[in-house]
């Protein structure tokens, strides 16, 4: 069939060229329309439920909201993990689904279960679903500043909330625009309890009056003069003056009506906030976060946002500036540009190799034309499958190029051999080239098919590692499949057009003569002493045991995203004022490092369900300068070390992460650092005690950079316990006392003003000086319905106690986390030592459990998968070899050589100091496929020589084997040089995205040193022994 395909293509050359042109046009259109992103979206399918419960402590939020919701969501179909977060005033429930779940189906199911659970929630709690975004949805961030001082933080926040937010949310691909920092304007009704006492007014009457004084309604229509008039009754509060005139609240001693202004001071002020933003440590700013919708085109979305912002800047008030603080498109463009440059360099290397070895310019054009078409075919399939162009998908093409070209190189070289030093007519030339293509075409097609299918086990990777590497596996598979098809269609056709003129014989090239002269003595000696040659190969193979034992293990090398994320954790119970001070202090210190361009700090959470950060969590985005502006010798790791030396704040445990990967890890495992420990149990105090014991032991382990356990029970509370009997004596029940405490101390929102399109809350509370200390709270004035004047301490016990600062749970169980950052050690050995130390020194109480998470969780899962995947790849290769050769011996000859081919990859991996990882494992799988292809082509040449000579003696057999092996020298050398030359720019280069590709490329380069030696020495020796045995038993 393959032979017929080659012959048909050669006989229909114009048609093949036309089809190729159509594929080029189709491919170019696909390249233009394919979505671009930096990395694949490897986050889990998630649905977030956010419930605001203003003024409520974490324990109240947990008991009344988070726990009922998490237990209800455990039954949602497809849900694998349900995480609950209870903070002051807010509840977050994250439902993570199986990876094949459709996100919008998941949202609909969560809504079903939420509608049932909502009946059990308190009246003031209003749950809502978070945006339809993934863990990599934060694609663009900006800050609003006013250096002129004309606009305060409240006015800047209003610009963000009521102008920019709505304008940007209309852009296709944008799911939400969240605000962070600034001050939300609030109408504050500060009630004077002395005046309440004088007028004998209970607080409940004032609250009721405010609620009734902020309404608006209609009264149907009337008909006048044959026209219809709609009736409306105005009553919305739109200003301080409207609030002042709310009444009557009661009667004065003189019998006149009392208004709100008679008992309260009404003013504008800031709403209580749980998040602050800062720029460069120079002061507070208002920030905006653009969150992209699930599976949208990141680059197009960001481009549309930036275009719209440029238009909106013209409408900003004088003095207000919009400063970009994070732009994912920079990373996307840099990563794509890096790999595109590497692809171009690989093509240039191919052309040079062809010129050097074949000394024929037109022959190199065959590769120049066929290679881009193979790549474009891969893009066509990518587009219609929905695979984005990103670091991993383009990396798959980059590592496939060498193998893609091998078939074309071998076929071109065989064509040159057929025409060398010959004087052919046109028909004779075509016939000779056709014969040359038919000779090697079928085995080349099968070898490319084997390389293609041997990569299929990579699709067995699951979860995050599966989503990360599946684009690479897809594109490499598509590229190799396209190359296999082109090798029996387009390449033979291009040979007819371009292999013309004077074709030099192989031995006329001094480089070829030199290589053959080097190789010939070795193959002759090996065939003369085959047992000794095999023994030497075995000894060389055994040497790999030593470097293999020295190589560590990790999940994945860190991806350089171009920016850094400073994400330390502070100790609990920090005030908002102190949090702001630490944020600005760390930002100023970070900005002093030479390589830092801009610092955008955030502490606390933004107004979005995708950010469940407590007030103790700093997230500072650090924009670095272009690399050419760094100091000499500076690397990313050295910048982190410099930042560590500069930012040394007591009580702050530094953690320098990457923005995208950190948020994905937080979503997937709940841990932001490479290693995390999750402790689950029935009691918060027991969790904290156990966590502190573990933290103490972890500090002692070599390689620990920082470790901090969450202080879940270290919150500070003022507990007010109502004395039911005493309260009842004053005609007060629990609800009455709670309403007084909530409104007088905490302040409650009784509605909002309606000012055009803008809405601002109306808050009621007592003056600060009456609620600012434990003494003041105990003496808080209370006016009863009967006009009695009492203090709060008369009806309640008031004490200072410790309690939870936040409450976390996973699948219904209370949990706490320990965050561990490591340095100068590989992940696997570090965690193994951690496990031993913790097991030996920490006793786990009954009903408590400890689990290791973070990157280590991925590593353990991936390690188990690789133990399955790599043998499966070898089995697939053997089956395909058997189907190709139709016997067992030749597949075994090829398979025996594969482990020897991996030898160079192991040594080079050790020399570079890299750890074993998923990327390295995939590099070895790719190397196994190429080594198999080398073995197949060598057997083809050996069989051709053997069949031509038909030896009857051992000497004749030996000469035939030498002849076949020597014929393979030039194409083998060309292939090796092309693959190594193509991968060297990836290994030696520096750019965004290469950190992930280098661990894949390094085993391939190392293998290209040993795989040719194996195929050129070991396979001929084994083939010789096999045929010698047959020959001796035949006669």
C-alpha cells in the first residue's frame, strides 16, 4: 500500500503540489485564528459559591453558612473536592470537579443544590456563584492613581466601580472586573446615645425609621385629557440632606417631631474594607483585575481590554491615571516568540546540514518546503480540536522537527546515492529516484508511525500533568503523522522536481570520507570480535547506574513567567492599619532591587469570588525589567536571593512564586508553596497545636527555606454572652440585644442611596469613642422599649478570649495547612526526609490525619503514571515493529538497542544537574521513539545489502553487513546533526518558556550521542550474529 501511494503521488505530481498549496493556505488561516496563550489552562474545573455575611465572625460564618453549604455540595455529581473558607464577613465554597466535566453543566448542578441549601441559611446571607473563570483567569491588572491629589481614594474607587468596571465587562471574553483597595463611599449615621436617652428612644425605632425613609414606589396610572400619566412616589435617599430629614422618629418634650439629624451626625466616610492595594510602596491606590472567561482567547481578550482602556482614558477626570500592573499578553508574546525563533533556527540548521553533506542547494529546498507544510497541518488539526498555541503545544512541534526530517533526509540521501556520478536521461532519472523512494519509503513511513504512536501513552497522564503535557503530545503526534504522510506523497514528488543536475558521489565529499574513515575501523573490529563488542557495550551501559543514582526527582521545573509574585503569610489578628504598613514597607524594599521595574502590592481580598485571601495574605506582583537591563550575571534565582536579603521583615515568611502557577496550585491543592502539609481533625485548637509541632520539626530539615503553619485558633475576640434572665427583666430577648450590639458597635447597613447609576451603603453605628475599648463596650448605653437606661454589661458578660481567625475545611472536615518553601534540594528526597522526621518526632492523635500536598501531590501521582506509561510505550513500539517486520528477531534487535540509546540522556541529565520530572520522562519517551527509528532504518540498509549479496559464507555476510552499515553513515550523521543542531538553541538559549522545554530536549541531545553509536555498532553486530547463526544452520 505504501509503495502504491509513493508511485501514485509521483505519477500525479501536479495534483500533489496543488493539494499542498491548499494545505498551506488552510494552515496559514489556522495559524492566524488559533487562540494564543502562555501555558495551557491546567486548572481544575471549578465552581465557587461566595456568600457575604457582613460583620460576622469566622465561627458564625462557618456554623451558619460554610458548613451547611459544603456538606450539601458533597453530593453534587462529579465533585471530587469541596473546600470551605470562613473569614470575617465572607464565606467561600470551592467545588472542584473531575477534569472531563463541562464547566457550565457543573454550574447548573451547583445551582440546583444551592437552591435547596439556601433555605437553611440566615436571612442576611446571600450566596452567589463566582465568575465562569478558571484558575488562570487573572489576565490583566491595573491601578488608578492621582498624583495631583485632586481625587481621594473614595472618588477613585467610584470611578472603578461605576465607570471602568461596566465598560470593561462588556468586552467579549471578560467574565468579571474586580476591584481591590481604595475606599467605598458610605453614608454614616453616627447616633448619639445621650440624645437617645434624653428623648427616650430605643435604637430599634431609629433603625425602623431609616428603613422606612428610603423607599420609592409607583401608583399605577391615571387618564387625563386622553393621555395616560404614570404615577410615582419619590423617596430614595440621594444625599446627606435626605438622611437628615428622615422622620418622624419620635416626639420631643415640646411635642414636635424628631428627625434623624436631631439625634445623629450624618456624614460621608469609608466602608469597612478587607483589602488594600499599593503601588511601588508610595501609597494606596485603587486596583482593577480583569478576569477572563473560561477557555477564551487570552491574547485577543487582553488586546480588546487594552484597546478599550486606551479609549476610556480620555474620559477619566483630570489628574487620574490608569497604570498597567500585570499584563499576561507580555508573557504570551515572549513565550511564543521564543519558540518561533527556535523553530526558525532549526530550519536554518537543516538547510546548512543539507548543503554541507549533500553539496546540493536544490535538495535542501525539499526540506524547506515540506517541513513548514507538516507544521501547518499540525496547526490545522490544533485549531479544529481547540488546542491553543502555547509554550507546550509549540514545544511539541519543536522537539518533533528532528524526527520529522529524518525520513526526508534518508529519502533525499538515497536519491542522491541512486543518481551519484551518473548520466541519466529524464526518464531514467525519474525511474531511479522512484526506485530510491520506493526502497526506503515503506520502512520510513512505519518508523515515523512508530514514533507517532509511541507518544500516545503520554495521553494517559491525568489531572494537572495531563492537561499540561497533552497539548505537547497532541502537536507532536499531529506533526509526526503529517510528516509520515508527506514522506510518501510530497517528498517523493519534490525529489522529482529538485534532485537534478550534477549529483556528487558520497565519497567525493571530504566530510563524508572523513566520517566513513572514522567509522569503518570500528565496525570491522566489532564484527571480528562481536562478543567483545557486546561486552563493552554492556559495561558502558552499566556506567549509567552511578549518575542515575545521583539524580533527584521533582514534579516539574519552574516556568519563568517573566514576573514574580511575592506571597508571604502574616500572623493572624493583624489590623487593617498594620497590614497596610507592612504592605507598603515590603513594596518599598522590593522596589530597591535593581532588576525590579514596578511593584503592585495587594493584601487581603479583592471583590471577587476567585480571591479567597485573608487579611494576613500578601500578593505582590513584581514586574521585572527586560533581561538586557539586568546586572551582569543575574539570574531569576539570584534575583530571588537578592529580594530575600532585602525583604527581611519580622513576622513575615517570604515566598517568591510565579503568578499563574501559584494561583493554579492554590486552587488545585489549597497550597501556594512547592510543599504543603494538610492536617485534618475535629477541633481547631488541636489542629493548631499539631501544626505547630510539625512546623518546629520541618525547620530542622536541610533545604527548608521557609515554613509557616496557619494559626487557625489565634484570633482575638471580645465575647458577649447575653444573660437571658437579666435581659428578660428589661423586656429584651436575644435578638434585641444582638441587634443593638450589631448596630451600635459593628454598624449595620440599612439600605443604599440611589444616585443615578451609583449605589452607596447607609450604615448606622455609635460614635467611635463609645465602642473603641473593652471598657467602652461594657458601658455601652442601651435604651429599652420601656425607656430604661442600662449598660450592656448589665445584661451580658463581656470578656476577651481567643478563637479562630479563619476556618478552613476540605470535604466537610476541619483542616489547616502548613506552607513549606524549599531551596537547593530536589523535591522527592526533601519530602522523604520530611516524612521521616515528622513520623519520628510528632505523634498524630486519634481522629487527626496528615497528608502531603502541593507539587509533591502532583509528583506522587505522576510517578505512578510514568511507571505505567513508559512500559506501555515500549510495548506499543514492539507491537508496531512486529507488524512491520513480521518476525520477532528484528523487533527484538531494535528493542535491545533502545535502553543503550537512553544512556547518553542519563549522563547529560546528570551533567546539567537536572532532576527527573514529567518533562524529562517525556523526553526519554521521545528519545525511545527516535532510537527505534534509527534501528529500523539501519535494519533496512542491512537487509538491502544482505539481499543484494545473498551471502553463502561468513566472510561474505560480514562484508554485506559492513557495506550496509557504511551506507547508513551519511544519512545517520545528517539526522543526528539536524536533531542536535535543532535542539541546541532550546538548551543553550534563555527565554520565557524554555525552562519547560529544556528538560525534554536535554535527554534527546544526550541520546543523540549514544543512539547513533548503538544503531551503528550494536545493531550490526547483533544482526551479524543472527544471520551467521542462520547461515551456519542452513548448510
